[in-house]
C-alpha cells in the first residue's frame, strides 16, 4: 500500500484539478482560488483515509522554487506585450520598486508594533514577513486576467507589477537569508553598505548572466530549423539561466530567467509564423500546467491548526496587507497623479490595482526558503498563509468581477477619446 500512496495522491489531485478547471470555465470563478480549495480538500480527504501525501516543507520549496517558478517567470516574460509595457513602464516600475519598498517598511512597522514581542518577533522578522506578504504572484494574476476583457493598459500594469514585484521580493528574501547565514544571531544585524552591495550583486549579476545566456540562446535558435526543436531548446534556456545563476554564479536566478525570457520574446517577434505559433503554444501549455500544479500544492500545504493557534498574528497579517497595500496604491499613485499631466492613474484603475496585488504559492515558496529553525517561524507561517488564503478567496474574485464588468479604465478611455 505505501508504494501506491504517491500514485493515489497524484490521481486524486489530477481529478480535483480537472474538476476545478471545469467549474472555473463554467461558473467564471478564478481558477487559482478553486485550485487552492481543491488542493486543501483533496489533501484532507487523503489524510483522513490514512494516505500520506508525501508533501513536506522542503520538497514543496524545491518543487516550486526550482521546477515551477523558472517556467512561470520565463513564460510571463515571454508573453509580455512589449509595446503595452513600454507605455506603462513608469507606472509599473513605480509600483514594483519604490512603492513596494515603502509598502514593506510600512507593513514591517505595523507587524512589529502590532505583535509587540521584540524578543520573540524582532525587527528582522517583521521585515521578512512584510517582504513576503508584499509579494504578488505572477501566476495568480495571469490566471485571473486570462479570458477577461481588461484593457491593454490595465493588463500591462497588473502583469508588469506582479512580475517585477515578485523579483524584488525574491532578492529581498535572499538578502534576509544572507543575513541569517553570515551572522550567528539575526539580532547582530548587517551593515547597510554590506546589504546594499549584496543586493546590487544579485540584481546586476542576474541581469548580465541572463543577457549572456539569452543572447547565446538567440544565436543557437537561429541555426535550429525545426520549430519544435526551437521550443524544446527554449525550455533549456529557461532552466539553464535559472540554475546557472543560482548554483554557479550565486546571483538571482529569477532576474536571469526574466532577462532570458524577454530576449526570447524579442526573438519570437522577428521569427516566422510557424515558430511563433509553436513557441506560444508550448509556453502557454507549460505555464498553465505549472500554475495548476502550483495552486494545488498550495492548497495541500495549508495547515489549519497552526492558523487557529496563531489566529491573532494571522488576523494582523490580513489587516496589515489591506492597510499597506491601500496606502501604496491610493497615496502613492495619488501623489504620482499630482506630479504628472499625461497618463494619470484614475481612481477606478487604482481600485483594480489594489485588488490586483494577489498573493499565492510563490509567497509560500519564499517562506519555505527560510531556515526551519527560526524561533519566529510559526508566526511567519501563520501570517503568510492567512494573507495568501484571504487574497485568493477575496482579492482574486473581486478583481475578476471588476474586469468582467468593465470597471477598469473604460470611462477614462472614452472620456479621453471624446476630448
């Protein structure tokens, strides 16, 4: 029987995933939300039947971080609408870098003073938790946007922010891990200069390596005649850029995969029609499959007793998420509108962006990259899981509704055209 347990788990999860996908297509519910619920219900049924799902914190982290995330980052970069992104790049980078850092600082302060236990939950723990709950999930955002009539501008801002936001979060968490590995106690801290240098090394090294691998891949793709071999080699580029960065160069794999994906995007724009069709089909299939597995795993990893035990920290995390995200969007973009005359962000679009900060399995995978022996690990888990569950059960459905009812930018666009 034990030898059959992994097979039974895979079959049950596959059936539940297909059922969730069917229900999402028929009822219009966000697929990530349904997959998370299906994963949780499926794992509870399997455990009740005495079957070990085999899911542990370390294999969840490795599967997401080293198998699924490279595909999702590369696929998102590959699918980005370069023209739309270029026209919204100022807003995207404003949201993804300075405003996100401001959100992290605000959230960290709220969590630190809200928990009020400097010994059990120090400042560095609050900063780590804030970086985690500020992380948007590109896979969740993409699946919610899929099939919805969002304007190109709104879609570009949501996709671009989620991608660059998650990249910055990955680097911030890597910096936190660097602090943990370099010091016997997190309370010893790390100098600002040392942290800044390490931060720059991760980013710049990832950019240079991703560009080198992506450009080399472009040259190789030019000499490959078969469209399907080109598609297969593009997968090699995705994983090659990630693992070369993480294991060989010690820089950011997500940044390297992003740059390589953007170069593949540029290559496809100039390729013949057959290659465009094959590569787009290939990466759409890979991205959809990775997303389904990702959110099923997320549902399977939910541990309700921990949330009940740490319910105060969990509720605080949700409150901090709403307040910090609200200040980031409405105050930050309100200030942006005050200083610009062209392409302001109207309130209707700000509301959509507020609900577009969806969290997901990427956030949980980042949580599990932290050392297991942290004394505040249970509190971090409760905060992160509460925020992710709340985000997928509330933010994702609301965003989907706003997009479907034409809430985003429609009045602004028509007013702009009339003027």
